[in-house]
C-alpha cells in the first residue's frame, strides 16, 4: 500500500520548480499553472512520491498510478466518450 501522506512543502517546492519562466509569458500568472505546466507538475509529483520513494522504477507507470488512484478516484462524474 502506498502511503498517501505527502507534505505540502514538497508540493509547494514542485509548484515553484514547475512555474519557473525562462521567458516572460504575458498570459501566465506567477501563481497559476498553464496547461502544459499542469501536466508537468503531475509528472513531478509522480516522480517525487512514487519513483524516488521506491514504489515504482518506471516513471510512466508511476504517472498512470498517480492519475488513477489519486486524481480519477475522486472525480464526481466521468464524461461519456
């Protein structure tokens, strides 16, 4: 069983690292994530929470697990395809 405890300080550090802008983006607020940054932080969280903690060796599998068990698990409804 994977520990669901994950400190907000780690999330805050990952948010800051994800939101660093090497080029000034007018439409991207400093305390907000644009679409590609949202995907990036999901990958960073999977790496920190699941790969570096030793639960998974493969980052792709860790991202799938994170999305399935920590994001989609709490959805209110699923869109029909």
